[in-house]
């Protein structure tokens, strides 16, 4: 599993920023190596995501 560590300034609260980054559906918006992210199964812990 990848581990990302970065520090940036944001107008969002820490909780809102964490929720955004933790939601794999948002990866293609901020990670240039991800072209698409699709929920395969589940809705919370244990969900599966397909990323290309």
C-alpha cells in the first residue's frame, strides 16, 4: 500500500480535506497517474475500487 506524506495550505478544515483525500473517487482529480477510479463493490470499510 502506498503512503503519501505532504503538507499544503488549504482553506478547508483538516476533517474536510481528509475526507476528500480518503475518498478514492477523487483520486483522478488530484493524482496525475490516475485516469479513472470506479467503485466496484461496497460502500464503506472493505469497499473495492478499480483505478486505472
